C-alpha cells in the first residue's frame, strides 16, 4: 500500500473525511506528514502501535472522545499575540473610535473572535481595550471568543503561556503590565482574563446563542474551508454582523468571488470588510 511519510493514503483519506465532516476543515494531501506528527501523542497514550491501528479503531467504533481528540490534533491552532499587527492598529485607530462615537447613546458594543484557538487573539483585543478605551468599562460590552475544540478553550480560559508564546508578538512593556511571571511561564492577569467570554462553538452549527456583533474577527479560518463552506459561513456572518459593523479576515483571505455583499475597507495597511458604509475609503 502506498505510504506518505509513514501514513498510508487510505488512512489519510479517512482522517481527511473525519475532520471535514465534523469541522469542515480541509486537510490537503501535502499535509499528510503532519498527521503522523500530531497524532503520535494520541497513538502512544491510547496504546496503539501505529496510525493504522488508530484509524482501524476509529473506523469501527461509534463517535467518541478519541475521535474528538484526533480531530482536534489535526486542526491547526497556529496563533500569536497581536498577530500581523495591522488589524489591531486599525481597531485602535479607526474602528473602535468610530463605533464608540456611533454607539454613544446605546453604550453597547459586542466583539467576536471566532476560532480563537489558545486565546492570544481575544486577549490581545482585551488588552487593547483596557489600554486605549477605558470608557468601555462603563458600557454594556461583550468580548466573546469561540472555538470548536474544548482542548484549546481550556488552555485559553487558563491564560497560561510559555516563554515562546509570550515572545511571539507581545511587547515587553505589555507583557510586564498584563502578565504575572510563573517560574518559566506567564499567567495573564485576572481582570484581563475576565474580560473574555470563552464559549465552545462549531462554526458549522447554530449561532443562535450569539448576539449581533459590531466587530467580528474570523482571521485565518476561511483558508481551511472549501468554497461551499466559505460561502455558507459568510452568509451566516451577514446575519450576525450589525449593518455598520466590521469583519476582519486573515491577510490571505477575501470575500471576493464568495459574497458580493461585502466591500473591502482600507485602513493604512489593514483591510477589513463591511456590508455598507459610504463614509470610509473603499480599497481598489
């Protein structure tokens, strides 16, 4: 049987179908070598001798916690504090000041970080709000962060990061202000942790538990989905985003050719998307 970096093509195809069915994430063929790397801890802890043994078990058993562990291990959770920087600069300099002005009467603001992984993105936003928009403490505001993986959500809720994670994107002055040193690791301060409402949510399932949002971060998520799923998610985003709200995607993502309801908005080096707003400059 054909082998790809230790994973048979048959086994990898099963893993692809398992992940896609439960998360809509597409595992491309050239990523098969990652399956062996990411599944090795599961194989060892569950007492299997190989990926083939693991897959054989998964194929023959009802969906259970081992299926969930396998899916979570194969779905990318790459993230960092203030990742790519420019979206956070746009949030600070343009988006939040405008929305605060527009919401001055209702004094309400909701932000959603979808697929929040280990929590660096929502904590970055919480720190930004605490640093630059203290007036929001007197508002009714929610910063909701969701992920389908209970494993990464547990880490996010804990707010505990190693030195490598802290070094990635976090300025020293911000680190020292908002984190406690714990031997070789760092713990986010409790008042920042409490600013974020972490929730388990599979983007393929109902969003009925969520409010409408003024800002949605769906960054570096669409790249893992097929075109049909991308279009379906953007359709749901339209229903969840307030008419004058902002959608942030990853630098390699776009709504072009997927949903013409969105227009690109350019803020310095940051691009985001709106359903409509004639006051802002639309990128070419």
